[in-house]
């Protein structure tokens, strides 16, 4: 798999997250939440159950990106049936229009997710695009 690169947009207006399998890897849009939790910063992508942490916001985001790359590599090492089963177990649904894509609506749990942070009113919601 070629290395996955990420772009971050601070305005999370998207309601739909998308994960698409390509010949050379994975592409997608994921909603991330970043905020303080005790002495550390935490960044999470709830729909993939992947997180990162660090002493600064930037360290937390870099750790999240690294952990996402590892997660994607593990996912790509599964056979297609196992991959679909794992994603469905996590709440992803097959997109009937694009046979290779998946989608989910993680915003349904936003209030629940925000409660996990020490100061939920300061949490930043972003769109993390994997290309």
C-alpha cells in the first residue's frame, strides 16, 4: 500500500463519512474530534475506533494519523469478506451505488462522544481526508 496522506479541514459540515478501497490503498473522509483530556490532548475518529494522544494538539493529531495508517494497513491485509465483516461490525454499511465504498453516519453519536472529553465545549470537530 502506498503511504496514506491526510488533509484536515476545521469546518466539519459533512454528515457522511466515506471509505473507499482503491487499487493502491484507501481513500475517505472521516470526522475527528480533538480536545484535552487531563494533561494530554486526544484526537479520535469514532467511526473507526482509532485515536491518538500527545502533550500538544499537534502531537495528538500526528499520533492519530499514524494509528490510522496502521489500521488501514491491517484492514487491507484482510480478505474482502473479512474486511466487509469487520467494517459492518463497526457500523459501516456497503454503499450500493459504489460497489467498493462504505459509508456511515457518525454524527448520530456526537453528544455521547463529546462527553468523553474533560471540557467538551472546547473540542474541535474536523474532517480528516485520507488520500
